[in-house]
């Protein structure tokens, strides 16, 4: 019989929640799975890692926002209280925030992310590129402007349409990442820059589409 550790359970929950999220699954179910994984990793981190990081991370979130994130979990947990109360609809923001913290804790505990977590992380960072101050490694000015315009277009989409675009990005990431990671390592060994790699990928895409 397979033995499942707590970290394995959290990993499987996060990966499942990410898949369901990008498949437009039921938001309450996704939230419940995500928050369960978050709680497991939160408890593990308290015992096995530098707890100051977790405290700092938590303190950076305004109290109202922390209550907003944990609200659905508390509502479901305490069914004996206000048994006839109603829960406001779960939001995409709540799910992404809970998954974001869970993936951060998972990486700090294990030293890495699963492929699906990397896909989720990539999409969040891509859409918050300017806000979180990601360093630009491409030197192609036209391409930088094109990508920035694409990000702005996505940000202005209605929530449902934005999720559909994120889902496309996620599926594309899962398919391409292993191959691109290998290519990046090979070109880095040859002394190629990030711009060289992006130029080559752009050229390959152009040939495929022509």
C-alpha cells in the first residue's frame, strides 16, 4: 500500500488545484483543495524551516486581506456556527493568492517546484511583470514593447476571458517547458544570451507558422 507523506499530499493537492483552476473548474472546490495544501505546508514550515520568513510574508498582507483569503475556509470549518449563513462567491483573486503562498512555501521546503507549479508561477509573474519589477533580460526593444502591450491587453480582459487566456498559456507552458529548459541549458553552455535564445525561438515559430 502506498504511503503518502504530508508534503506529498500537499504537492498532489496543489497540482490538482492548478489543473482544475486552468480547466475552469468549480471555484469553491479549487479553493478548498488549495487552502488545505496551504495549511499543511504552513504547519510543516513552522517546524522545519525559518519561521521568520513565514511571519514576514504574512505580516506583509493587510489584516483585512488575510481575513478575506481565509474567510471561506473558516466558513466551511465552523458549520456549527450560523448554520443558515451564506458564503459570498469565491473569487479568482482568493484562489490565486492562496495558491501563490502555497507554492512559495512548497519551494522553500523542498527546494523546487513541480512542472504544474512552475506553470502557475510563470503565468502570475508574466501578468505582474512590471508590478513586481522583474528584470528585463531581453535586449530586443521591439519585442519588449510587443510583450508589454500583450500583457496590458490581457489585464484589461473580463475575468472569464482572462482565465481562458491563462489556460492557453498554462497548456502551452506544460508542453514546451521541458524542451525549452533543455534548449536554454545547451545555449547557455555555448555562451548564448537570453536575446539569442528568444531570437531563435521567434525564428522557429515563424518557420512553423509559414
